[in-house]
């Protein structure tokens, strides 16, 4: 047990373990555990919020345990039956496959591929008949399902809940039965679903899984949980310069939480950071630079972390242009006195520099778009071939006239 305690397995980055003492006994037994981690392939990318749990999985793998990664391909085909979630659309099999491939490439940046078994929900759910579904539904009551907080709130407020939605927790629970999970991992917002899996296993004669809950990482806005749909995320596959800039924009109040949940910086050192921040004896920017280096080194390597820091110093502290500015083609409608008249919106949208026209309008209104160092307030501009467009805090684009 000394090695487990030394690795902070049970004390750092842990919200709750059910049942903790029994889980500790399992770890001491030397038995290889089956660690369940499921994901919804409606979106392909992993962010630092996901990595909190993945880092725990890796710690357990290094103790000899096995991760069972479940691809939620079957439920992804259905999408969101309530029609309320734009982040969980109905997907085709090819879209699911592509998202899953990207997800797994990123997943194995943290988790050991050789100690992971990949399972697809369709292995068991494709074999389900109506009889199987009804038998599964008979294991629980409507009252039990309505105990889930979001269902309960919607029911009380008179908002509709479809029967298909109520099946989702049962399907996730059945995943645990199908793979005979020893431990399921999830954020604290998944508590109801994970405990339902534990209960279903017991009903069906299996040893009930333990549940390992990890804390919810706050997003870069400092208020809501990290989420791609909210735009407050740091993706683990993002370019190092983008990751660095996002870390530097974090509220000071999040620094010790990020050090604790996303890095291997020793607890004693983090305690010192906390004391220094409270006493205002340290510049928070220095800690952010340390945090950015730690995070980028994990996912890209030390050389890229050093380069990202140099880029940040040059561009944001010395106000110089970055060394490598990506070039994109822009279509011009006319030219006069060496200046091309063009609309930057189509190219910025196509290349993913902005996600929507409304985002671009917001940035323009905020004065967050510059052409050759001067602010512009419209997407229709007069530029030279080779002009530099700055969009937001971190995106630089060199204009190439087509």
C-alpha cells in the first residue's frame, strides 16, 4: 500500500470512491482490476477536464490493472432523443468511426495503449431484442430513474422527458454488466449513472463495481465546468502555442486547482504556491508560465513547451509578431492603389479561426481584430498581399491574395 499512497492515488484528484475501504482492499489483494471508462463519440476531442480521470487510469495501469475503453457507438446513433442537446446529434456510422479514431489517438497520449482493451457498445446492443429491452427496463422503477437530478428538475418544472431519454442510464449501466467492470470512472456529474451500473450488476448476479469519481475541472472562464460547447476548454491535441495562451488567460484563483489536477508537481510545492498567492508574494504570471510548461510538456514534449513560452514572450509581452504565421488564401473583389478589397469572413470560417459569423461580429465589435497592427470593425477590409490579420488574442493569419 506504500506505493499507492506515495503516488497520491487515493488523495489527489479524487472526489469520492464508492466503496473506498473495499476498493483499498481490492488494491491490496493483488488482483488485476477491470477499469471501465466510456465515452460518447459525438465529439472527437479530449480536453484537460477529461484528462483528470485519464491520469488516474494511467496510475492504476502502472499498478498492473487494465482499462476497458467503451466506445458509445450504439447510443451515438440515436443522438439526443429530447432534441435539447446540440452537442449530441444523431451520427452516421462513418462519423462515429472518425470521431472514435481521433478520440483514441488523444486518449493514448495519457493512457497506456498496451494495457487497454477497446470495446464497442454495438457488440452487445446490436443483439438486443424487444424482449431483452423490456427485461432490462423491468429491473428499475420510474421513481428510481426520476431520482436523477436533471430528470427530477425537468419533471417538477413540467418539461417533457422522453422514454428514450430514460433508457440512457440503463444502457450505460448495462455496459458495466457486459464487460464485468470492477471499477467505473467518471466525473461527479455522472454519479447517478455509475451507481445504477453498480446496482444492475448486483441484480444480475455480478460483483458490484466500485465507482471512482474525479473532480470537475473548471473551464478557462473560471465559472463553469470545462466544455467544448462552452468554448472554455484547453484541448490536449491543440497546438502548443494555443495551449500556452489559454493557460496564461486562466483566472489566478484556478492556479492551484490546475496544478493539483493536471500536473505531477509535488503536493508540498503546490501548498507553497497556495501560501504565496494568499500572501501576494509571488507574481501569478510566473506560476502560469510554470503551469503552461508542465501541461504542454505532458502532451507535446519539453522542446515544444520551451518554444511556446518563447512565442508568448515575443508576441504578448514584447508585442512582436510570431515567427511562424500561417498563410491562408483570400479572394479579393477589386484592387486600388495596391490594396485589395476583400471579405475575410469566408476564409476565417472555413479554416476554423472563428466558429461562426456571430463570433466574428463579436470580436470585431470588441476591437479584437487587427490588420497590420490597426483595429478593424468590419470583415470587409482593404489589405496588401502579405498583410497580417490578428483575430482575438492568439490567432495570427498572413493574407495571401488568390
